[in-house]
C-alpha cells in the first residue's frame, strides 16, 4: 500500500496504516491476551532506532547547521518541561509525567519506550503515552498542511514548522510531503517539494531525534538519584544508572559512527547523489519495515477500554504540551528563522 503512487496523496504511510489495522483488529474483532507477548513492540522500536542511527551520520548534524539544532533543542526542552510540569501539577506520577514529556519532546513512540525503561515506569505508562502521541500525530497530519496552505507559507518554512510540531517521524514525513507536493501547482506556494522535506528532516529526524539518548540518560540519572532515593530512603546505586540506560541508544550511536566513517570526505552534494541512493535509502527502507511492525504491534496490544481507566489527566497534560509545541514551532519557524527556512538549500 505504501508503494502505491497515490499513497502520499492520501497520507497512507505504511506505519500509520499498520497502526490503524492493528487497532481495528484489537478493539473491534478482539484478540486473546496471551497473544500480546508475541507482538514485540520494543524489539521493533529498538531495531528501528539503531537503523535510524545508521541513516544519520554526524556530518549531517554539521550540515544541518546551528539554526536547525538550536530550534530543535529549544522545542525539545520547552515541550518536555511543559508536559512534565503540567502532569505533576495534575497529580500524575513522576514516571508517567517523564514518559509523557519525552513522547512530546522527541520522537514520540521511540522516546516513550526508551524513557519508560530508563525510569522503570509502570507497564501501563508507555501505552498511554504512545496512544496520545499517535492520536495527535494523526490529527496534525491533516491540520498542519491545511493551516500552512491557508497562510501561504513557503515549503521550507512549512517543513520546519511540521518538523517542530509533529510527534512521530512517519506522520511528520507524510504531512511534509503532502504540503511540498502543492508547490508549483499554481496555488501561490513558494519553494519546492524538496525544501519541505529538507527542512522537516533537519528539524525532526536530525535535530529532535538525537535527544532520545540525552533524555534517557538524564532521566535515568534523576530517577535513581532522586525519585527512588526519596521513596525508599536507601543509598544511591550508581550501577543502576548503567542498567537502566537503554542500550539500543548505544547501538544508535555506533551505527551513526560507522555511517560517518563511510561518508567521510563527501560533500553534501555527493552525499545526496551517491551515498544516499546506494546506502541510506536501503537502510531507510529496512527502518520503515521495523517501524511498520512496531506500529502494527502497538495497535494489536492497545485496548481503548484499558486506556480509559487512566482518566483524563494524561490527555490534558499532553494536549497542553501540543498547544505550546505548535505555537512555539510557528514562532520559531516563521517569525524568528523564517528567512533561513524559506531559502533552505537542498543540494
């Protein structure tokens, strides 16, 4: 379905189609609980993150420039603290607040699972965060391109705003592609389709996704040294920080280093014309398969009846973060760095 030439037009990204299919099977048809152990959400997510590292050589971070890294970092920090502090104000547990915050600040599903392991969150915490991430990711797929079109934003600026505001890589890519395809269709939208994808990739896939490892380490450190120490009044076990730290983040870094060594010495133009088609795109295809199986597994193990028992507070905390995230993304992408994104170079 994802290979269909009209798939982008209808936002039929394979991971999202898989998620929808899984949710229908799980909640309409119904599956026995004992099958859940076979749907390896964490395995596929971890594999996908390692493959993501293989597609992000450190040279890309340098090519991205200080603007992309700065904007992505501001968004990651502000969104995390808005969601975390709001959740705590509503009386939610530290761990659930951390998982929700990471889900909104970085790459929703991946970060939620990584941070849940780092802080020893309860079993039901990641599905809550993942469900909210997916819900808002789907809403923003349709909403952001429509608003961008109404405002007549250049494709590069729109791509940056989508990259700043979306919560899932697949969803954001679909939104950026759908808006980029409007360029040159006599709609008065400046720029090219490549500029929308380039600015989206710089902000979301490079700038925000590298925060997965940072948040995992920082929150594992805080959980061991502060939260659990206050709960048990016991000494800090420094070794726990290492055991909690999600090891697949190390795999992400190693894969990135290997790819960096391979592309070393290439210019951005050579990277796009030689390295990307022969190395990066095949790895990206494998990553898409991994995330597709992961989203299918999420759908097959998510039951709306169970999520309803958690109450309305997680939704309120995350939604407040969404509002701040989208508004901040517009301010940074259009007002502060608008000239930079409207003239982004894609070669």
